[in-house]
C-alpha cells in the first residue's frame, strides 16, 4: 500500500552543494503540505547525502567507504553486468578497480537525482553521473563518459542504505 510519502519524481531545487565537481541539490521545492513534509524533506536530505557519500568515497578511491553504504544483503550490478551479492564482495571488487584503471578517476553527479519514496523506509532513486580520468587497458586516459544509477534504498536503524544498485553507461545514439 502506498501512503502519503508515495510521490514520484520528487525533485530538489532550492539549496545545492558541490562535491567532487558535481552538484547535488538538497532542498525540496515540490513537497506536499501537511504532516508529511518534514519527513519527506528529511528523507530527501538523507538520500542526497548518501549519494554525496558515494561520490566522495569514489573520488577518494575508498572501497571500504563505498561498501559501508550498502545494506547487509545489498547487491551491486556494475556497468558490465557483473553482480556482487554483498558488501564484502562490493568492497573486494572496488578495491581492485581502484588499484587499476580507476585509480585516478573522478566521479560527479550530473543533474538532479530523482527520488521516489515508495514508503517511509523504501525509496527508488535514479541519478546520473559522469566520470573522467579512467584509463583503458593500455594505460591511456579515456574520454569522460556518463551513466545512470538506479538504487533501491531501505531505511533501517542506522539510516538509509543501498539494498540494490544497478549502474549503466549512457551510449550516444
């Protein structure tokens, strides 16, 4: 059952912060009136901070920080379609990536994340990103490219966590 928090495409407009070259807005201009506003704004703020933590962890090449953003049963599908079924595996894979061709990569948020609150403790988030300074298999820096994340988030006692993440690159058609 959907409740008062089930709004689609809730967008942030008022206040933005810059982190790692990307802008992630923090305040909501489209929230409903009434008792749910504070809770929705709080969820939006917390989820936006989670995105910023991911970007910051990536730009610091900190696989531990990235893996800590995931729920205990969290999974991650990478841009190649590989699936990692728990935070430990997410940590291992990203540790290797950060030792290799992504060691100097810089991630940034592109545009405004779409946050869809399904309930008070579940959200679906789509956010676009760009990355630069990734090296190819010969060690040459590749042109920057873009992608989009789809996250399913769950809220537990420690706050919002990523339950499932799917990362896709955007191809120009």
